[in-house]
């Protein structure tokens, strides 16, 4: 399940073969003679170019000849342009960029948002950060758990943010919602995300107060932006114990269109033969998937397609907590299809269009049996299917300065089906979901910007519509900026609840955030206060989901701190993230409002990365701490519901990336492991349904399937060595 980590990291180190004849280099600085890093340098209407390094220097090659124009841009500064004559002789440029008052000196609406886009100077986590964070196995969601607000939930998949459940965080790719972003649920195992960080050039993690353009996420939103045209054609291959992956990326001669095909096979059986697991795998996790993407640069925009096809299976058995001679058997197969087609471009000088359509299909065949020897005592065989068709369109009108107004609408048809042989009848739930939204950015002064938005969404299944006003503001102050956000957010109840009670209503959360953030000289400091109020959460009596209602409520409040430093020590960067969370909620079968089982009061992450140029290696260490989480102990009195706590969570991850060459190919060797010191990790407890001879309910700790996970891999690619570029950025 972690084989993609090697592919992702290696691809970032893979180079491109240069056929250019003219070397263009220089220095980018501001009017105070300070170097500007991250500036985009390119030939006008061409694809040759680069970005400036930390010291403002840049260099790239071009095969074009004749009179050309070099364009240099960076957020917060006016565009720099200069005419040059390319004739195979080196060209040196010294560019002094002037601040653009109309771009508000870099003020952006950022309350609740951790943004990592190549378009922004205020990037906090870039793809390379995700890929080289030790112990996270190059999984986007796992890497985001090292940021403030995220909980360290290891027994189920999802991004649990600020007192919200994993399915209250929604994931979007190029503006389109992903209905099944994780591999299918398996008891007591957190499944990883389906998609590789390599696909994306930008990541925006909003832990609250997000844009009116997005909906159906009660707690947070993760928006991912895929790459545009690649810089080159290339073929890449990765081979490791669990994985074999082949990728071919082709760029046409005109450099205005590309296609990419990836075929991947994962099988963890060889790994499990070496590293014993806690359960007996009757079918080791096996994954087969293919990906197809295409890009077409038009005169005024970009057309993108991405398609994903997957089949995976798993099976295991373990002792049943109810008796010594009982065993639980679990098996699952999953078929998944996801595809989106999007377009982004200018209609004219004032209007911009963003549009997309998508389709996804997911089918889980699940089998659960309880046996005593060969005798079957019970079983549950659900077949769960989801079809989602969606379309979205938004137009943006540019107004004087940076002011703009956006209008948009979206539609989703969602069909959920369940069929459990001899257990429950065949059920179909169909929903036509529609939304309209508008949002405007108003730059009040050179230091103050406001974003005002409102969203209306309607569900035919719920027979209900809701308005969601949202407002965000940012003020540049003290070398940084102060931001606030407020808004209402609605979400449909989960499908498993709607199967039983289709007459439920939207759940609701109200967000209020206040933050200070300063990014300067390769250092970032961020402090954020938040408060969330939950209403209309779904509740039901114990063991009776058919009597569900929207009587639940709750709150979450706290403070989060983030510090990142890439300046103090050479080739060394680190970040520290701390979260203090006070949350209570009454939902599902909770009889009263309590701290939920997935929430820890204190969470701390320390991530350190060191590049050692002499041995061409990068070392990464991640330490994570979380205070004990509550769990229900039926042996305690009812008034002590959820009063017990698990032991504190400690995890140290370690990763080494070693760069070398094998023949004409660049190679990277990777070693990655988590829980280096073998700490005991308990995510909760299962209790028996009946009492033992002592009158107590037996318990069983929910722990990882193995004390540690190891990954060793090698990736080969023919191309230019880009190690210095990676170090500089």
C-alpha cells in the first residue's frame, strides 16, 4: 500500500534531457537589493523557463533563436520584461522587480488555510515536503497530519480536523469533488489515499472557513490542483518488494499537448512473508490500477483530463473476542473508476471560465463471517455501490485593481445501492444535488482585503435547501497579516445512515477563526484560534440505526501553533506544529455530549530534514505525539461514559534518500520506516457483547497490524540531474 512513495520521490529527482543551445542566466532582486526566490522566468509564449533559487539566481537553456522576450513574474511585484536576441551565446540578465501596489503587497485571505501552490509565495508544504516526510509513506493525508488541526487516527481512514470526523473533510481535484478518495474501509486499518502527490502542483488544506465555491464538508476541505503541461517526455520504472510501476509521459513536438499512462501492481505478500502481521492474511492486499491523463494548451486556456481505474482485494481472519474457539473472517474486493474533464481559460480580458465534469463508480463486495472451527455461526455479505456524476461551471469577472466577482453553479447525481444477502433488502437511494454560489474579493485598502460569499445548496433526497453565508478578511500588520473567517457549512448525512433513514436533514457547522501569519526570509510563524459549533448531527438509539434523527450537537475550540524554519541552518529545514483541542459532541449513539473517541486534546509534530551534499543524501525524521483519546468502557457506570483514555501516542519516523547513478540512469535509493523505537500504540478498544464469568466485558486493544512498517525501493530514470535545483528550492 505504500509502494507509490518511491515512485513519487524518485520522479521529483528525475531530470529532463536538454537539447538547448542558448544558456540564459541571471539574478532577480527587488528595489531594496534583496534576492527574490521562486520568481517565474520564461520566454514569452514559450515553455522554456525556470524559477529563481533562494539567492535569486536562475539559469535555463533554450533551443529557440532570434528576437525573444523574457518575462519574470512573482506575486506582489510588477511583471518584468526584456527583449533579447538568442543566437547560441550565453545571455546574462539582472532584473530588479518593483512592488505592485495593485496586488496589495501580497495580502491574501488565509484564515484556516495552509496553501502549497507554485503560484504563491506563502507556500508551506510543497510536493517535495510531502514525499520526504519520514514515516508518512508519501501519502498526502498522512503528510498533512503533521500540520496543526489534524488528529492522529490510525484505525480508520480520513482526515480528522478540529473535532470533525474523517468524512467531514472533503477532497477536490481541479475543483471537482472526489467521492471515494481512500481505498475501501477495512476493520481497524487506516487506508491510504488513492492518489499520488506527484499528480499535483498545488495543495490547499483548509482546516475551516473555506470558500463558498466548495460545499458538503462540515469541517474542512483539501483542494488539489493537477500539473499543467510537462517539461519533457520520459519513461520511469520502479521496482520494489511490494510494487511494480511503469509510467510513460509524452509531450508533443509543439509542446502544447501531452499524454501520460501509468500501470501499477502492488502485492504485499512478499513483505508479509518477512515481516509478520498481527492477523492471519488469507489474501494479502493486492492492488492493480491504471491512470491516463492528457493536457491540451489552447489559445486562451488549458484542457485537462484525468482517469483512474482500480481493482484491489484483501482477506484475513483473527480471534473473535466473544470466545476462544471463535474466529472472525473478513474479505473485500473493490472496483473503482474516477474520471474528470476540466477547462480553465480566459473568455476575454475581463472574464475567466472554469468548468468541469466528472464520473465515478465504486463497488465494494464485503464478506464477514463468524466461525467456530468449520461451523459458520453468522455472516454479513453487503454489496455497496456508488455512482456519482457531476458538473460544475464558474465565471470570474475581473474588476479594477485585484477586485473580482465569481458566479458559479454545480450539480451532482448520486446513486447509492446496497444489497446484503439474507440480511437486508435491496435498497437504492438517489439524490439530485444542486448548488449555486457567488463570491467577491474586495481590496478595501493597500493593507485590507475581504472575501464575501454565499452558497445555496439543495438535496432532492433530503427535500431541503440551505443558504451558507461566508466571510473572510485579512489585514497586513507587523510584517505579517491578521486574518479572520466566519461561515456556515452544511453536509448530507453519510450513505449508510440514509439507507436506513432517508428523511434526515443536513448537518450543520458554524466556523469562526482568527489567525496571525508571517512568512519572511524562509521562515513561517502562524497562530490560529478557532471555534466551531455543530448542530443537527445524526443520533440514534444504541443498535437501532432505523430511528436516526438530527438531534445531535457539539462544539470544538482551541489554539494552533506552527513554526517553520528553512533559514537558520544550511541545507536543513524543520517545522513544529502544536494543537490544543477542546471538543464535545453528541452524535451517533452517544447518550450525552462528550469528547469523541477520535479526538486528542494535545497533538505535537516535529519534522526535520537534512540534505548532505557530500554523500548526496537526504535524511528526514518525524516525531509525533498525541495525548490519550477517550473510549467507551461498558464496565464503568453510565455516568462515566467515554471517561477512560488510551495511552499517549508516540511515533518516530525515519527516512533516507540516496542519490546516485547507474550507467546512464539517475537513481534514488529509499529507506523509510515508522515507529523506530517500537512504542506501543493503542487507538481504542473493542469490548465483548456479553460478560465473562467475573461479570465483566472482555476487551481487546485496537493496535497497528505490525509494530513497524518498512519500505525499501529503487527508482531509475534517464535524464538531467536536478539535485541542485531541489536543494535550492
